[in-house]
C-alpha cells in the first residue's frame, strides 16, 4: 500500500524525539469507538479530507492545523499533552514560542470545526483530545480490523496523510512511525486471515491483498502456492513460483529463503 513511505523507522530517526513521544501513539485499543450518531468523517488515507454527513468539506487549509488534527485523530482519542503537540509541530522553536503557536492553532481548528454545532475538541489545560462520539476516522477501521473482518474493508493503496510530509521534521518522523504501524498491522492481519478463514476463495483474496501490500512477503507466497496446489491448479502454481523467484531476484538480487524454495 505505502511502499517505502511506510518503512519501519531506524533507531537513529528517533534520536532527537523526546521519550514521551515514543509511547504516545503505540497501539489502538481492540474495541473501536464508533457511533451511528457521528456527524463528522475524517479520512486520512491519501490526502486529509474532513466532511460533514451532507458532504460539506471542513478540511483545514493550513498545514499546521491539519497536522494538529491528524495527531489527535490517530491518538485513539486519548488526551495528548500540549508539550507533545507543540514539539511535533514546532520542533525548532523555543518552548514558549511553540506553546504560543499551538494556542493559535487550537483556536483555528476550533473555528474550522465550528459548523458541526457541538464541541468536537476536548480542550484541557495541559492536553487536547478529539471526542469520539461525533466523529469517525477511516484509519481506525483498518487499525482495528480482525482477520475475519479485514476483507470487508475496501482495499486501499493510499499513503497515510500524504499531504503532510515536510511540515516539521518531528512530524515527519511521527508520520513514518504511523505509516509503519498501519502497514504492519495490515500485513499481520492479512497473514492471519489467509491461514484462518474457512473459505478458500477468501483465503486467496487475503493472500492477493497481502502480496500487493508486501510483494516480498514469504508467508504470502507460501500460502498462494499452497492454495493453488490444493486446487490442483499446478500450471498456475508453477507460474506463481516463477513469478515469486523473479520478484525476489529483481528486488533483492537473491532467491527467497530456503523454506519457501
């Protein structure tokens, strides 16, 4: 889905990021907060898009305002300390300047979301959060997807928040981590789906999605060959085997691992 943009960050990329940021967005809780009464839809796959139920766009125009909303939307609605927010968006400014800028952006974001007619933001003295009741976030559906439910979601090739790269170096590092988190969850879930789903066609669909997401995934190739052999389609299995070897040689200049071979 995301390619190189979703790679797992090296340890060095986090060297200048304060420790509180490392665990601030670690996992999404198993039960996604979802309400039929939600009136604001946040789409973060690809470019950010914020819409009311009637299609009215509330997408912020300012990059910093978008960045602030994105951080809140990917925090599982937990309050994020203002210190963390100001660092992610103004890492090169002094603490005092960053805090002042954050206050301005909170005001701008509140104005952008004012047509909702209700308080969407939970503005606290030392933290900020996005209230769950009135909003839905597309990425949450993927981050909370189970092996039995992953195929019910549309396949996506959109890069998470592709329009926010370059806003701030600290936000760039945060984006790399969020994209990697999403990609790794999808890979893991599809790997489980291709092994656990009862229907052969569903398993093949999960396998196809997995290999489009990660074409060097050996588990995906093994399952593809297994399913084709189970179906006695040896011609397709041989063709897939040749394609597998060619893919690894093209990308890594080496054959797949011994088990897959």
